[in-house]
């Protein structure tokens, strides 16, 4: 059995990190995999050189220019559409599409009579009409759809051949976390891993840093320094002395190692998280979290047990909760213990076995 996998943009965001983990697990089970994705730095590059893995790559870069993005997207769809026909006469082929974006490959697979499995990470209903259209296409073309949370799944009209398989982390990540979690830290440090999209709460995080000068803040942005500097200039932001901003990172473990608390400030009025990999990473590292009140990310948190659910609109409440967590050792220790315990519910082995069953079964 050969798995032909498509992922449009290879970067260090959540969906390619999940895909890297899934494909590593499937490779360990002996499957042959062809991966079609973009050139450049990203999580999927870690798979290069592995046995039974073949890479095919094209040029694609996200830009602040929406017209250029649209043209690139059309180019990629044409590329993967025609590329897919190389498998026309091959048997025992499954097309595994990560996110709703590789629609060109889905159309080609349907015309070729190949099995189509979508790994659906988005919540299209909370985005633009374009995403709604892609989700409609997915539901028409897919033989199987994998959702990452029940919250996300409920918005699909299609009910048959739809499976919820929560994300997980590779064992190597937890092994590294075990080395440092529970150790005392010299400074109280609040961490957020985000992007430059306003609905991710980047501006609000900076406001919190200004309002809480007694704590250190770190903001890791999944973008280049040139894009970050343009963003800061556009919004007239002066970075406070207690805030450090980082550009796109290959490895984020050391950020969790020195953090005390992790925030997800996504604005539920504009965007709803379907899962929240950074929150699961934080919990595995033994870190309490503050997340929005709705979405798949909220399903990861038992309010007051391993973190708190507070919407970004209540920024003053978030501020006071940060102070409470970081100044009460007893509360902090309890949240940390529970974060580790709850993270163990998301088993890597179960995730890989379930995805294998869905793809191959």
C-alpha cells in the first residue's frame, strides 16, 4: 500500500507538525509514502531522508499581498491536479490530504478512482466563504474525513464516514519535557506561540506585557523578521522591555522549558481553534494554560483544574488570573500536576493506530 500525501504549505504551524508526527508513525509501520508539499523551512523537512519516504516539492510562500497569494494558490492547485495523474495506473494507492487546501489533488483522485482521505484541521464555518466552499468540496469528494475534535466535527453537514481522532504529540516530545518539568524557574515567564493574524491575539498579548511589567513575556511568531517588523510598524507598536519577540522557530522546546504559563488568546468572534497543539505541548511540559471558552482548544482545559477558560475580550480578567496563578505556589503546583495528567489522555499510539485504520481500512 502506497500513501500519497498532499500538504499545501510546509511551515512550523500546527497542521504540518501533526502531519510530520502521523507520517513518521506510518513509516514506522512499513508504509511507502510520497509527500507533495512546498519548498522551504518547515516541520515536514524532518521527514527527508527517511526510509520509504519520497518528497516532491513546489514553490509556495505566504505573502501579505492577497492577490499574489491567490495566484500562487491557483498555481499550486493546477500543479497538484496534474501531478496526481502519475498514479493513474497504479494500484493500492490512497490519497491522504492534510487540511482542506489540496482540492486539486482531491479532484484528480476522484477522476482516477483513488481512495480519498481528508485530515480536516480547520473550522471552515468560522472562516470565509472560500473555506466554506472548500469544506463543501471535501464533503462531496472524500471517502473518509478525519476531524481533530468533536467541536469541529459538529459543523459538518456530512455525518457518515467522519471520524474524530484528537491530535497527540510524539513520544520524543514528552521524553524531553520530563527532563525539565517540575524544576524551579528564576523568572515568571508568560509564553504565547502565535502568528501575525490579528484574530490570534498578538496585540492583546503585547498589551498584557505592558500591563504586567513584573513578569517576563515571550512571543514566538510563525513568520519572518521582515513580516514581524512590518506588523510592528503598521500598528505603531513599541515593544516593552519585558517582552521578547521571536521569529519562526524550528524547535520550541526550550521556550516551554523556561516558561511558567502559556496563553492562547484567539478571538472567538473572529476565529475558533479546532484543537490547539501549543496548548497540548504546554500541558505536556507541565505548564498551566489560559484559553478561549469555545472550540476544540477549550476541550483540552478543565476550568480551574489544569488552566482557565477566559475570552480575550475579558483582558482584565486574564491579567488578574495571570497574577493569581504566578503568585500562589499552591495553585500553580496543582494546575501543573493536572496539566501533565490530562495531557496523557492524548496517546500517540492510539492516534497513529486510528489514522492507519481510517486510511487503510
